[in-house]
C-alpha cells in the first residue's frame, strides 16, 4: 500500500508536518523539576467536586515546583458544549481560589501554547494523523452505524470482547482502490489507529498515585479522528499534552481503562510520555454505604453549591486539602496559623481507593475558619455573599455597618472564639433578632411556668434595668430579680431543693433571653442587650407583658 498516497487522498488540505508543529511549540524552558499541569474540562456548564479535587492537585503540583498550571478546554464534543461553558468554568474556579497561569480565558487565550480550545486545533491534530497514515499506523474506516451495530450484535451473541479488532476490523487492510471508490462517492470516514497490541501481553506501569499497576495491551483499532476531522479525547490528549509540555497528567481514575491505548499513541507518535496521576473517586456515605458523589442526587456534587451556600473559600480549600493529603490534618495541628501554601503537597499521600467527602466535617472546618476572622472580615464576606444572594439582607447590613460589626464581634477574638457560623448564608439568621425588621420569636417560654410569675419577673427587669452597668452588676441585678420573685439566685442551692422555688436564676435569664431575642439560645445576653440598646430591649420585654 502506498501510504503516502493514502495520506494525500484523505487529508489533501494538510500541508504542515509534525516538524512544523514542534517548531511552533518549542519545549518549555523551566527550572529543573518544575511540573506542568493542566485542568482540561469539557465546557458542559457543570463542574463536579471531583473536578475541584483534580484542579487543586494540578495547581499545587505546579505551584510547589515553580511550574505552570494551565486551562485547556476539551470541546471536541459539540453535543456536550454549552454556550457560556468556558466562562462558567473560569468564574466558578476563580471563586474557589483556583487561578490559572496560562490557557483559555473568557474571550481568547493567554500563553504561547494555544489555541487552548481543542475545537480550534484541527489542523494540528490532522498534521499528526496524516503522519501516522504515512507510517502505516492509521487508516480510514467507512463503516456505517448499522454495520458497527451488527458487529456489536455478533460479538454479544458469541460472547466476544466488544470493539473494532481482528476479524471485525474490516477496513484495516482494505486495498487503496476500495478506499478511493468510497472517497469518490463522498462517503464519510473516521480515522482509526492500527493497533499492534495483544491482549496476552501485560506489563507494569507506574502511576504517581496508584503506584505500580498492571496494564494489558490494547488490541482495538480505536477512532482517532471523527468524520468531521475532529479528534477523539485520546488522540487530542496525546497531541496536546505533548505540544503543551504537560509533565503530569492528573485525571480521574475512570481513564485508567483507556491508558493502554494512550501508551500506544504516545509511542506511535514518538512522544515522551508524561507522568500520570489517576485520582480516586470522591465518595460519600449514604445509609452507611460508600458511594460516588452523584450530580443527580447530591447538591454538594456541584461546585456552584459552595459559593451559593456561602462557604468561605479558605474553608473549602482547607477541607479539600485534608481529603487530598492524608497528612494534612496533622500538619495543620502543628501549624495552626501557617498559610496553606506552606504545606508540602505530594501525590504520595493521596488516596488510592477513594476519598470520603463529609459535609459535616467541611462545616466544622468552616466554623473554625470563620471563628478566626475579625468581625470586620465576617461583615465584608457576608455582605459580598448577600449582595449576590439576598439583597434585602445586604441593604440591612449596609444601612449601619458599625452596628453590624458590633454584633459580629460578640464572642470573637480571645482564646476560645464562638464557632456558630459555618456559612455566610447562616449569618442572617444568626443576626436577625438584632433587627426589628427581621425579628421573630421562634421559641417561647415553656408552659410549665405560670404566666403571672413570668410577667412579674419581666416587669421587675423593666423597672430595674440599667444599661450602663458592668456585666457583674448586671448579673447581680438578675439574681436580685430572681430572689424577689421566688426564683433561687444560686444554682447549687436550687439543685439541693428545687421544690422550694418557682425556678432558678437560669430560668429568669431564659425568660429574658426569649423576651429579647425570641430564642432559647443566643450569644451572651449582657452583650446582646448592650448592642440592642435600652429602647429596643425594653420594647421587647414590654411586648411580652401585654399577653
Ligand atoms: N476532558 C476530560 C474530562 O473532562 C479531561 C480528562 C483529562 O484531564 O485528561 O474528563
């Protein structure tokens, strides 16, 4: 077969050679050991928590080695592409603190190795494909959908491996005349890779996460260019990662099954292979069983969830790091204040079998992160969140910044800061009783107390409240109110003979707390009252006296 002639027949418009491409994209000049990684999503408009898991790994490996982290858009499947898919990817990741050094940007490219959208690289792929044809390593296949379906049916009936191989690879050795005949009729073709692999050949392969794995050779003549000349994932992966100088391919472990084909492609194309890091799936517990986090069932599968719920970026990063590297938590305990970038990230500490994602744990991490922020910072983050998600609350916050910051300062600072906020979306509820427009009583005083006793206590408080006293004097007054109204001022004494009293000083505080905040639980009541101010405190206490 005259393969040169075949190459011209199939791709007459391609005049470039691989050498031209190699010259167009010279090897990167980077410090020794620098890693080049890429995040390579399809622009489907949806990013999964697993994508973030991969993107963080890419980012850390590149940036802890003085390397480059770039964004490549894998848009070869038009059916999976949504119009603003790229914008969604860039913006969603940026909101989670993932920023690229190079690659696709919303309206173009940044960097010397573009275009970074695969749909714009047809000439590059076809240049290499044409070379494979010249070398007898690729050939056209004119099978129709029906023909392929009937091959599949036969394989199923005879319990054979599915795929285009051996006797089923009907165009593999077709004479050039037959090919020309089809071409003359304008029949579309796909380009297939001529596999020399054999299922009986197995060898070892080193994955940077999984360690040494067994690989069985591929014997299927997979498609490398579709009938429109656009490559499949496999071919684009080999060509792009070679030309763009990727040193480490971090991708989901579901790609392991096609790794044997990728190994063949790199070899056939004469490319040096990158290192592979196949990441484990992100799992969750569901009724005690581990399963994959699912886009369909779990809202936390979508990356947009974290931003819309108002998780601080630092918390998501921090938590994800505990999932990514098994020694991160230990490091964090030893270095509570250190910036996360100082942690020595490594693929050696990544899970091989699956990473269990636990939303409760993320919430705890988030509470810790928020507890360490200043009131002013909490205000700014909450306001930014509210501007996007709850404009009414944003307006309230902005109407009196100083007041809001005073509220958020309660229990902040010091050795044991309060840890009751996990999400920016929770702040409104946390603060609501400080604002008359948001105030609502959610708890009421238990019915076991006599209404007259409650009123007597509240009235006594209203008559004796002095907003200018120190906390100790304020509490001494609460005790005095308790005593005057038949409630025990001392908890020890009360526990010794509860039957002698209507209740204790704790009950008196509870009446006041519910009167003033509408809740059983609140931050320190003395602080709360000082911030609310005399007028509001008394108005709320008095409103309970009316019933
Ligand atoms: N486009 C592929 C995906 O979205 C990328 C896999 C890879 O990183 O190589 O799954």
